[in-house]
C-alpha cells in the first residue's frame, strides 16, 4: 500500500508541475515537474507515516 500511495502522489504532483510549467516552455515544465515529483515523495511519505503506520 505504501508504494501505491507514493506512486499516486508522485504522479499527481508531477503532472501539476508539468501543467504549471508548460506555459513557459518545455525545460521549465520539466524542472517544475521534477520539483513536483520531489514534493510528491514528501507528501507520500508523510501520508504513510501519519495514516498508514
């Protein structure tokens, strides 16, 4: 279950980052998507610690 939560949060935040950055260019979208992925990892780990442990 923990890996599934991580997959979902990484995907969602990465997509949001790409959506925000795509208006400024492909490289900006890539960088913001990467930052979104890192934030998704953080959120996923916090969800696992707070609610699934």
